[in-house]
């Protein structure tokens, strides 16, 4: 698959490189979930300039340094001999960058915690000494969100305050997904587009897996490619999360599985999982791991008890809903049955994701200053629930949206009643535009 999007990020990376090469060394941190395209972006931004790419795998420090020394000889034509510590190697490279411009990329930088955590304090010491008189474009990237946050944003850590630029990568926008669909499936339907968004959430590596294997970008073909023996998708959720969660991953997985199955309140989860309190786990899933989002009705106060929890990542929603839930079928290698379950449930499951799609599309438009959902129990009248409420940039303007797969399912009079309640209860004085968004509006 060709390189898509990231124009702004590429321009920024190249701007930083120019600063490092002409003024003094700069440190950039690039973070994002696994498979988001951090390495592809970094290597694209350094094309045509001398670049050392160090991948930090879980090997001994001496083994890593031996591999790095070979690369230094190949890229910079500098022959260092035996170097046994990364700190020594980093100092040598910093001194070299006093007279030579080059990029140093260290991927999976958080792994030094498991190899030799003193690397961070040594780097801080050398960086403080040599930054202003050298010309290294230092790019550090990592996938484990909690560790990257700890290394660079925790006051107690040695590299706190040393980062010049912090870049976080997000999935592809809805417009980029449309471009990809046009390139690989020119006759695509909006249902095909929704399927790609549902299964990948715009994560480049998953889209690349379909495209590079010449999978037709349709719901049926993508399901058959994902749900088969030896598919890389089968264990993907476990692979990308288990390192984050550590030995307590079982409880975290149970929470995420419950939410994917529709149990999205804390009391509901505690009742279903038999846990006395899940508050600490939920807090960590939100603040440390960035996997969950705490949702309140729009404009609710911080302390409101009306809270729902939502998995932030489309692929993980899909993975927990099918691959985690039906693990017994995978253990029996009964992929045909699992395929059929996914196909039979696809319309219902993707219908829930369609609301996310429109929220993302509206957010990308830049036309709104706040956005969320609204729900409230009305005395004797059931639940008043509105899928999307967006407050316009213009004062006292708002949009209320009901999302339906098919427009014919929309009941205009019922929705108008909900909007009147919203207008009276929460947004008095607002002019509220009412909309139904369906597949045809994608």
C-alpha cells in the first residue's frame, strides 16, 4: 500500500530536522497505538538524509550495541569497535554530531526499562551537556502509552522537560478512507466504506493488510480474510494490549469484553464480573492506557453519576466482540461458524459504529466547539436519547442528529419531541437544527 496522508506531520518532521541540522540538536517524541504508522512516517521524513534506525528489542544491551555499531559503520562510515553500553554509544554519537548532521531514530524506546533503565538518566546528562553544540535530529518513538507517558511526562523521570517536540499520531481521517476506497475498490458502496471503518478504525497497518493481500474492500471479503486459520487478526487484540496491562490483564480484558457486549456502566460491569469495585481499573484504562473513554451527556458536570464507558478503538471493539468472545470456536478451529456469526451480526454491529463515523466526520469539519451525545430518563416517558448533539462555533446554534443505517427507519415526529425536550431542559435559547444521518450521507 502506498503512503497516504500525514502531510502536516511530514512537513513538521522535516521542519524539525532542518532546525536540528542548522541550529542545534532537537529531541522529538512520536507516540501512538501499535500499527498506527509511526515508523513509516519517521522513515519517510528522513528520506535522503543520513539516518541511523535503532530498534530496541528485548536482547542484552551488549547485543543491541553490537548491531548498532554495525549500522553506524554502514551509514556514517565510523568504525567504533566494541561498545558494550548504549550510554557510551549515545555519547559517541552526540560528539560526532558536532561536525556531522544526521538523524538518530530509536524505536520502541520504552524497552530500555526492561534492559537497563539507567540509560534514561545517562541520556539526560549527555543531552544537557551537548544539545546546544551538536546537530543531531533525535527521534524517539514508542507504542506502550503508559510507559512513554512515564518516561517523558512524569516529573520524577530524568527525561522530563527535555523533549522539544511531542507528536501523537491518530488513525486516518474519513476523507483519507474514502481515497483509499477509491484507489482499491473504485465501485465501492457506502456500506463498504463503513465496513472498512468498522474493522480498522482507520489504523494504517490493518488497511495495509487488506490492500497488500488484494482483498476486495467489502464487508464480506474483509470478514473472510480476518476470520480464517492463521489470520494475523485473530490474536491482534491480545498482542497489542497484554504488554500494557501486565499480569493483571485478565480483569482488564473482562472489562473491555463487557463493554463491547453492551454493559457500559460501572455498576453493570461490577455486577456482571463479580468485582467489589472496578473504579481503579477503569481509571487506569482511561488515564494510563488510553483504551477507554468516559462518556457523559453533553454539557454535564464533571461529577455527574450518569456515565457510560466506551472503547476508543474501533478495531478493539470488533476484536473483543468476536475474537475474544468466541475464543472457544477458534480453539476448535471452527472458523466457518465464527465467520457466519460475524456476517450475521455485521449489520447490527456496524450500525453502532456508524454513529462514531459521523461524530468523527463532524469533528473533522471544524464547524463545532463541543460535541457529544445526550440521554436522560424522562418521568413516565422512558429515555430521551439523542445520538449526536453538536454546539456550533456560532453562538446559540446547535445540531441534533439521529443516526440510522437506513433513512426510512427515522421517525421525524418522535425525534422532534426529543429535541424539544433538549431545547427546554439543556439548551434554552438555542436554535437547534434537526438531522437524520444514514449510510447515504457518508
